[in-house]
């Protein structure tokens, strides 16, 4: 364990930390109550450490398009007519904001979710039986096994090569089995370090800030005798920092020497940022902000008297009819904090590869955003794309459902070879490809010298909860100094990962068997039939629809419309939940993404409801 601790420190290098003045002031003795995960103030903090926070974590945007759907509530429960009878505590604390609001307004509605892309159909018996058998064997002396090799079960690595890369020259030792694509992308970022530049597709990853902020008018912060909880601290700082770009409020704030130090610093830093960009900023003797948040159901306001005391917090008294803990402000905070960004960007930010996030452009500095829309065949114009060290490329793409052609990938590989870049190729949806589009980047000549491929059992085998994937790192891929990338990646794996679950790997072997592959193909065909049904439904409305053929997503174009308005009207009028395209980046405006993951009766019902739908 000692060598792992040392190695991980070496890999990370010196992190970008908070300024020294903030570091020292964070350490002080104070006995106070702070918010626990349950929302109750029950943890007694006596002192704080002198360990500064990594500034790269400060740069992360905390909003996320998909509010986390409660894992304890099944698809059937969420979508059934008896949904309203589920325990209020279990339901209202675990479903996303808009679903909750819609059901509150329409308690008898049978909501159909075509939004979040989680699989819905059962894993074939041949696969689950293999995992169950392996699990039972762990209870016997003969069958028990502990740690496996970090790189993965040799039999599974060989099976992946034979089943997926048979004619592509991939070797068993170039395959690293993992717990899924997301973890591998983060480990690759650790491998690459902080001194690299990055390119990503647009659209490809969730971005929600503009929608959440467009209703923000102003903020009220008042003095009170209770300590602000974590949600409040996080939300207020976020809103303050973003208010400057929207020019929607004047800053008025008074700092008391006895206020909570941590919260005081957060607010002071935000105020200084605002003051630099606003000649009208004023600082009177007392605080007085007003927070008006106009959401889908109306306008909610809070107005609290100003009173100087020894602690600072945020008054969140909202005049609404929502249950306790579910005011728009509270849900806004939870929505920003839960879920995750697409790992391409967030992992780059955490590693210190990016600059600041720019509200005006909705982009991070030092990241090249490659526009991929209908106008360019969903493939970036590489003649105008700046050179970067790393190129993240997902095909078939989420959300557009488009799979790059062989000629397009040839162009991408040649671009990387010319510029000395490394392609991180995400092929998680490759099993859905039904035409001659490449299922692997290694179908392209020369790719072994410029590409790493990441893939997963999650979507094609229904392993979203089981967790199993793999990464291919060719021996020919080398760094600028000629050192093989595979050797460093192997060291990262051995340092940061103990190997995938042996039960999950037993399931992986079953997936790639002849019988398992046939069973899985049946499930894939089921989802693709769903895509056809949904695509036909939207095309019958005269709309241009993309995707669905090679991926379980369709990308629907509503020319001249705001994607959030389209999303809202479909939800309000048809009780169908989709995903607004702007949530995937600037290139997603005028589009919505529709997922084909769903039970057939729900897909058919959604198709029926969409008949004759037109925007108001």
C-alpha cells in the first residue's frame, strides 16, 4: 500500500491550490454543527485541517443535465399508474426536479421517460446464470478466488480479442479489463497528466447553466443566527459568480468580522469578481438581496429582513406549495450537485488541463470544441480545428446517434498522425452499428500509432449496474520521448485499480460466448426496433430525425425553436420526458434527444401520444 500512495502522488504532481491567504485562514478552532448527508445538523466539527483544496475542483461546473433518478425506484414504478402511491419520502427525494413538478401538477398522469439513457430490458439468463454460478463457487474451497490480475482475467482478455478484434491485430496483452468506460477515461487522464490540451465533440456532454440562470433576477443574502448548510453555501456562491455574466443584479454586502470564516471567504471572493466587472457595484452597511426564481410553475420569491449577527447564511423561505425540502431553490441546489458531467471534460478540469469556464461562450479555456451537426455530416471540420494533444471522439455519438464513416475516421487518424495527437476513441455503442461504419478505430490503417480505444459492456449487454469494460492500448503508441504508453498505463492500472469484479468478468465471458452473443443481439435488436418506432413517430410530424440506426438515440430537429421550450411542451402536453439538446452543448440548440431504452408498451404509447403534436 505504501508504494501505491507514493506512486499516486508522483502521478498527480503539484496541484493548483487555493491562494496562501485562504489556506491559512481555513484552520481555526470552532465547535459548530454542520449539515449531515441527511440534512440534519448532527456532525460536530472542532477544527479544520490546513490542507488546501485543489483549485481544479473549484473550476468544475456543478450543474448537470440529468438530475439523478433514485436507484431504489424501478422504471416500472416510476412509469406505472400507481406511481403516485409510492412512499413520498422514497419518491420525492430521489427523482429529478421536472418529473417531480410534473407529477405534482398532474398526479394522475402516466409519465413516460424517454430521457436518461439507462438500459431497461433484463440481462439474458445465460449471462446471469454464469455470474450466479461463479458467485456460488466463491462459497467453496475449490472455487474461491481472491484478487485477480489488475489487467483482467486472461481468458476474458483473449475472448475480447477473438470476438471483437479478430482481424485487427490486437494482442491479448494490449487489452485491459476494467469496471467500465468512465473509470478508464479518468485513469487515462491520470496517465496523461495536467500539461496536455484537449478536444471534444460538440454536442457530446451535458451543460445546463444557461437554463438554470435564465430565470435568476437577483439574490437575497441575510444575516441570521444559524450556520448555512452545505447546499446553501454551494448554491449561493454559484449564483453570485454567474450573476456577473448575466448583469442581473447589483451587489450589496457587509462583512462582519465575526461571521463564519469559510462562508465569508466564499461570498467575498464572489463579490470581488462581480465588483471588477460592474462599475455600479455598491457595498452598504447591511446585506439586502432579493431572490426571484421563475420556474416552470410560476414565480417564487423570498424576502427576509436584514439583521447583523455573528453568523452568515441564506434565508430560503420560499412561498410555494411544495413539501418541505423541495422549494425551487433547494431543488436547484440538489440538481447542481447531483449527477455527473461527461467524464471527458470534468476529468480534464480536475487534472488541471483547462483554464476557467467562460459564461459567454459556455466553454472552458484550453478545450477545443469540435462542432458536429447536420451541416457538416456530424463530423468536425478538421481543416479549422486547432491542434491538441488529446482528441476525445465517441462513435456512435451520444446524443446524435451518428456513427462516423470509414472515410471520416481515416481523416481523423491522419489528422492525429500529422499533429502528433492521441485519439481517445469511445466505442461504447459500437454493437448497435448495423451498416458498414467501423466498430473500432483500429479498422483504420495507422490508428495503432495514435489511438486508445475504450469500450464497455454497459449498453450492449445491459451491464450498467454490473460494471464491466475494457481499454485497448497498442504497443506502437508512444509518447514524444519514445516511451511506450502501454507501460505507463499498466503502471497506472496496477497503482490505482485492483481489477474488475471476478463475478462481473464471469458475466463478460458469457456475453462473448456464441450463445451469449446471440441472446444479447436479440436485446440490441429490441432497442433498435424501439428506435424505428420513435423515429417514425417524429418523422410523421414532418420533422427531420437523425440517429437511431446505429445507436439507441434519436436526435430530433425543431428548426427555429428553443430546445427547452420543445422539451417543456412535450412534457406538459404529452406526459413524455425527453432531453433538451442544449444540455449537450451549444451545438444542441433546436434539438431534443430521445432514448430508445424502454419497454415496448411504453414506446408504443409514447408514439401514439406524439401523433399530431405541434409546437404552440
